[in-house]
């Protein structure tokens, strides 16, 4: 029977694949509802089975009550959360071949207790003992076993148990299907989850809100936002009312994709339909606003939560603190950090990492190190993000030995460095001209199963170019391209700087043209590099031309641009032009710094114009 069930299942899956998954799409008018109509992109309808039935089928299992002493003992131990003792009692009864073998009801109670406490491996060992004792599993037993396999990522075993269930004549219900769909979604197998969803409908098992939310969440995690909204349309058409969690899932994905307007529109619709905000919804939206640089709006929503009688949790605080730190508003961030314990909210490693990273980025390394060292005393242990932030801060301050000490400390704390950690160190060593150490770290990464990313490659290429190691730099670039990385603006700027240092300015200009042709827009660093290159070879006309081009291309010259051109003009004794550039700089609202004035004053003194 099991073999026949397996064959039926393979035939069913084959039918989906060979017949375009036996799916029809809803008509274009189907998703015309308040929750979908506002979306600014077209909804791709959710693939839905043509055989879907309206009715639901509830499978009930019959059971007999047992009053054995063994049952009572195991049940009492489970209820008092003494699960290890309950398992040992069960094991003793089975292996001793006791006459008072627990009933399937007691076994299910024990399995359910273990599953709820996330002890899935132990639950499976209990199931094996059940089989050993010839205790026939029922629908509930097999559902628990499927859940354990799914949680352990053993989907093959989960489906074997599913087939076993069908072979024993049990009809899988909505709970069983939802568990399997969740397991598939967790592995990113959303197409398989959709097939199973359709099979569920064919077998007249109507999905419930948990099924819909599980699949919507899986689609969103794979970035399939259109399909997720298509499923929402199906859900509404079938008469299922979404809950706040449904909208939170969708809103979180919209925020992650930068579709903030859509997320805010969805929030408005939620209010109109009488849905209440929850902390998770607010946290998702606040995070999206912070990532888009809309900190004022994020803070407004954060403080609005109190009016809605919602208490921000550790996630909300961490998101807001991270947003403040990224905008260098460290005093406000620290104020919120110290406010958390007063509101009975314990900061976690994410909260501390955000503040430490913010402090490191503005050079407040002492304060960052103080927080870093106090974390373990508060039972908060630094992770790879925390270590990487501190290592980066130390490298930027030129404290490379201290950075390496932390790097060597990480494995002792069972923390694996990642590409961010390596990038910080490689960049630090390259900036210090210690190319050998940078090279060692770069080529060590693959041996540690860490793939250098675009940031790592750019840092190493920059160091190589600055040291005149042009051949190795181009080799790293080729390897980068072979691994599927596309050069970004930083990559082009690094190579342009290398060409300018070599005096190959025409090649640098050709690279600029190629860069623009491939869709990259030059920034201040690009132009400043080229202007500096032409100033150094005395081609002031080309430097001035590039300076003028900056503004025309919508890239306003900054302090470095003006100072570079003033320095170039002064070196050719073109003082009047240099002064004219100074006046233009002030007119544009830029304040000259010590470099600007020093350059002009030195040249005026050298020329004997002391009165000027």
C-alpha cells in the first residue's frame, strides 16, 4: 500500500510539472479589492488549482481513554514539564516489556509536549520506541512526526511519513498540509509549496489563515511580493479574512524592497478596515523608514506608538537606535539605550552592536570599547557583527595590532569571522601600506570557506594599485568577474586612481567613458581623482574642464575638488585664477579650510606678495 501511495504521489507531482502544474490563473479582475488595488505595481495572480474545492473536510480520530498507572505517571510528568523523566519512564516501560504499555493517546501527549518544547530529536526517539513496542501510530502521531522532520530540515523523511499516513488510510488534514508547506518554505522551495497547496485543495482540504500566512511568508522571504499579493487576492476571494500578521508579513517585505509608499498605503487600508497596529507591524515600518533615510518619519511613528497604547519592544528600540547611529545622532541613540532598562526592556546584542558601530564610525573608539567590554557583564555576548564593528573602528584609527588581537580572539569565543571582518582588516592594512599582511588575509579567506565579496575585492585592489601592483590588481578583478561579481562605482574609482598614479590619464578617461556607458554615474571621488591626476601633470585646462563638467552632470564640486584645483593653479603661479576659484567656492556656500588658506598663503609668500 505504501508503494502504491508513493506511485500515486509521483504521478500527481508529474502531472503538475507536465501540465504547467495544472494551474489556472485568476482573471485580471479577481484581485480588485481594497488591499490589492492600491499597489503601484501589477499583481501577478497567485497560481491556483483548477480543481480547488470549496468545502473543507475535518478528519477526526477516535480514541479510547486509558486509566493505566503508566499513562497517569507520564501525563503528570509532562504537565509538570519534567519531560526528560517522562521519556525515561516511557523508555523503561517499553524496553522492560511491561504489561502496562502506554496507550497511543499518552504517546501523543508526550510527543506533543516534546514538540512544543522544540525537542524534536527526542520526540522522534519516542516515536521509534512506539514502533518497537507495536503501539500503532494514529493520525495525530504521524502529524507530530512530520512536524519533527520539517523542523529538522528533513523534508524527504517528512514526505515519507506523509505517504505512510495515506497508506494507512488516514486523510491528511489542514494541519498536516500546513506543516509541510511551512517546511518547504523554510527551505526556500516555494514552487513545491505551491504544488502542495494545490494538492491540498484537490483533496478538499480548505486552507486556513495559518496556511495562507505560512505560504505568503514563504513567498515574501523569496522576494516574490507580487505572488504574495496574488495569494492575498485568492484568500479574500475564498472568504478568508486576513489578520494583522498577514499584513505585517507583506508590509515587512515591502519595506525591505524599499516600497515604502506601498507599505504606508497598506497601513492606511488596515486602519480603514478596523485592523489594529501591533508592535511587529510598527517595527517593520520604522525599520523601512530608517533604511530609506527618513529618520524623522520613523521617530514620529516610534513616539506615536505610545498614543496607540503600544509598548515598543527590544526589536523596535534596536531598529530606532540603529537608524539614529547611522545618521550620527549618537546622543539620542545612547539616551534610548539607557532608557530601555527603565522600561523593563533588556538591550540585546543587536542594540549594543548598533551603538558600538555608530561610535566607531565617528571615531569615538574609547566609548565603543567601553560598551564592548561591559557587554558580557550584562550577559550580552558580542557576535560577529559586534566584533567586525570594533575591528573596523580600530583599523580606521590605525590600531592594527589591537584589531588583530580581537580577530584572533574570535575563534576562541566560537565566533567565525565573515567577509565584513576580513574587509575591515584588509582595508586597514592596505591603507597603512602593509600589503603583505593584507595579501595574506585575502588569500586565506577561501581556505576558511569565506568568499571575498565586492567590498573585500575593492579594498585589496585599491591597496595593490596604490603600491603599483597593477598586474595582481587586474588578476583579482578577473577572478572577481569569474565569480559573478560586477564592478561597482568603487571598483572603477579604484582603477581610475591607479591609472592616474601611473600617469596614464587617457586610459583613465576611457575608463570613465566605459563606466558611464555601463550605467554607472561618476561621483565626486571619480572627478576629484581625475582632476588631481591632470593637475599633477600640469594639464590645468583639462582639470578645469572636468571641474566644469562635474556641475553639468549634477555632481557638485566639494571641498576636495576646490582645494585640488586651487593647489594646481598655485603650482603654476596662476594666483588670480586660484583666488577666483576661492570666491566661487565661498559663493557656493562651502567654507574654505586650513588646506585652502595654507595653499594660497604659501604661494603668495613664495612670490613675495606678503601684503595680499
